[in-house]
C-alpha cells in the first residue's frame, strides 16, 4: 500500500463510515475498482485501524455528550443511583447495544476476515444494507426522541449492529435503521448510532493493534496508517455534520438506491 492509496482510502473511510453506505464495503471495493493489489493482511488491519480516525471525529463532534455521559455514569455509581440521570441511562444503553456486535465479532472474526477478501460477497451484502434502509423508512413511525429510548430498544439496535461486522452491511445504516424501526426520529437514531460507534470501534481497534504488532515489517507500514487515520478523521467529522442535517429533513431512499446500484454494478463486473 502506497501513501497515495492510504490517502484515497482515508477519504473513502471518512465519507462512508457515517453515511449509511458501508465504509468496510467501500474499503474492499475501492481497491478492486482502482485496480490496486493490496496484500490481504495489510488491507484488513488498515481498514480497522483507519476507523480509529473516524472515532476521533465522533469524540470531537459529540464531545459534550461524551463528557456528560461519562460524568453522569461516574456520579451515578458513586451515589448508588446509576440510572437516575438521563445521560447515565443513555450511556448504559449504548453499552447494552454494543454487547451483541462485540461478542459476535469476536466469535466470527476469522469468517469476517475471509469475507473482507471477497469482492462478490461484499457486493451482495450491500443489498442487505439497501433492504434495511428501505424497511426502516416503511416501518418506522419516527416520532420518539433519544430520551424516550427503552432497554428493549437498545438491545434491538445492538442486534442490528451485529449485522454490520460483515463488509457491505453499513454499521451506521443498520443501527440507524434499527432505531427507526423502534420509532426513533431520524436524527435521534443517527445520534445514538454515532455514540454506539465509540465502544465498538475502540474494541475493534484494540484487537487490530495486537494483529499489527505481530505483522512483519510493521514499521514500514506505519506512515500509510497515519495518513489514512488523519484523512479519515477530518473527512469523517464533516460527514457527521452533513448527515445529521440531512436526516432532519430527508429520507434514506437515496442511500438505498446508491448501495443497490454499487452492488449490482460490482457483481456484473465480476461476471463480465
């Protein structure tokens, strides 16, 4: 992987991590469409670690929420009233929603790594993303704020996030869809989705750091990771800001159409 390739993939990651079109899917498909031959062991580790750049974007954009949740959880535990504060409840709901994908991702890590090497499988999973977005728009009433979330909502959204361990299934798309099927407003579903990304990205990044340490010639690969990390962080911040404004006014049909076309064109290119 070259520095230029890392820069382009960082842009792809930053744009697609929060837009409901699957960043992992695009990181698999982009080298295919550009004709880049990137070693599989580099690609998988790079894809996960560059997500840490977009994690920084979440921290920066939602800093007030992160600080408020952390303070409320600590004070709630200290005062033995862990759920009294709305911020504390939100924080624990994020934790509960993270459990399905965290456990599932560890159990099927090797299977997921194999799918990352398959352009065809990734293209097929893009159709799953399209289906989730369409169902959410048709089923959800979209009349509840994030403060009205229940524990059942958090668990259900967590299982939607489990689908996103596979490249092609958008993490933001699946969790926003999960929130909308539980009748959350689009911006509320988006906000909870982005907050949910913090623990799952931290866990995935920690696992990949272990893999990175054991990779031969890791020192020569660090500049590419750094470029991808910074680029993804800057572009990711702008993507969050834009998408939350979009969700307040418009439906998700355009994203469903986009991933359907992308998946279809990719499958046709493999046949031809």
